[in-house]
């Protein structure tokens, strides 16, 4: 829902040449990528799907098909670090930068937000600033790395998406990648909480909707 909202906002603010998705062997790629293609199609933007099989083959993460089970619980719990794919954003942004310059683009957009900061080191602004500078210095076009949601919460993204008319039914969050959102993994918990805090109707079909867990140390 973050990247889709960022795409809708980018279309309003810029001339978007392509929407780029990576198939790197995560458990939920098969569910999320068709929805990404659908969203791009609704906006008249070319959708490009790029396969990176080496990530699943050689990296250690429970997010990947080669990894263990996806943990349940709050998205800030220590066990959620098992879903981190090492240096994923560094790798994907590097490839995206090469693709963007090949396309004749002037920049690229990533939808990292403040809720990512607790668990994912490659989503934090210090990393994004450094990566943005590397991309600028490493391209003839001096590409800009745009990160419109870096200081925004997931609830803020849900609210912004509703303002933009995003069809959140056609977005995927659940890391387990089943036929329906599980409702209990960290990303499902974060999704449920975001809609609740934003005051936006959650259209998601969950397998279970137990009480939302508290953040670590809360209460």
C-alpha cells in the first residue's frame, strides 16, 4: 500500500515513465506483483517486472521462499528482524538507478516511511541520504532519490492514499503470501493498525482479525 500510494502521488506531481517491481523470491511476490501491475495499468503507467533470483538463492531471510516461517506479532518485535532481507533497498535502489538512467528519467521514488525505521536499517533516512547522494554522484543524469513518505507514518500513508482515491483492495501486504491476508503477521498487523488510526475503512479480507498486539514496551 505504501508503494502504490507513492505511485499515485508521483503521477500527480511528475511525468512517470515506468513503475518497477522486483521479483526476488519473497513469499508474497506472487500476490503483490500482479496488484502492482494492475495499479500501474489503472494509471496508464508502464509496469516493468524484473527478476532477481539470486536473492532467494543466496540470501538469508524468512521473507524469502528459501527461508523459515513468517513470524506473527507486532511489527516492531525483535523477531521481525527475521524478515529483513540483507541490504535489500541498497541492491534494489542501485538497480533502479541504472534502469532510471537508461530510461532517460531524472529521478526515482521509494515509499519508505517512519514505521519501517525500527526494524529495517536500509529504510532509515540516514541510509536514504547516503544512497541518494551515491545515486546522484554515480549517474550522468545526477538522478534524485525521492522519498516522500520518509517522515510519514503508515496511518498517514493510508490517509493520503484515501485522499488520492487509491483502491486498497488491490494492494498486498501479508508476508505469508496466502490466498488471503493472514491478519496476524507483522505486516498485516501494521496494515490493520494503519487503517484504524487513519480513520479509513479497511477493505482487506483477513483470515483472522484478533485484537491488535501492543508495541514492545507499550502498556
